[in-house]
C-alpha cells in the first residue's frame, strides 16, 4: 500500500507520468514478493511526502510491467531510477537508507 503522495506507475501511464514529466521522477521498481522491496516501501512513501511538488515519486510493479523493467535494464529489485527529461540519470540497485536517496534527489534539484 503506497502513501498518499506516492504515485503508481504502469505501462499505461509511464510515458506521460515519467518520460514526459517536467519534474525529476524517482521510480521504485519493485514486487510484492520481494522482502527488500517491502523494507524500502516506507522510505519511498516518506520521500514522496518530503519532495512533494518538487519531484514525482512512485512505484512500478515489475510483475505487472515486466516489459518496462526490461526496457530499463532492471535485473534486480528493488532498483530505483531517477529520470530527468525522459532519461535515466541515476540508478540505485538494492535497498539503501533514506539519506542516500535524499542526497541524489537534492543534487538533481540543485543542478536544475
């Protein structure tokens, strides 16, 4: 269950919500059966709240959107990819601490 500010990305909305976004987008590639993904979930929800209005933050279920996961080279989950201007600009494989994602997002925002 995602937090109130956490978006759900799908094959239907990925292009409009992620690739065509004016704001940076953090995408958490995950699956329900993945233990580390479950641990990362609350951090993603916190980031969605903390960066609301500055960065789009959401989750993409690889079991429901395997084609997108493959297109973006996701071989292990969780994988977090930050997109800017429709291009992947940062990639983190495995669950990290909240501060690691905050540093990446703040650096992207500062560079704008």
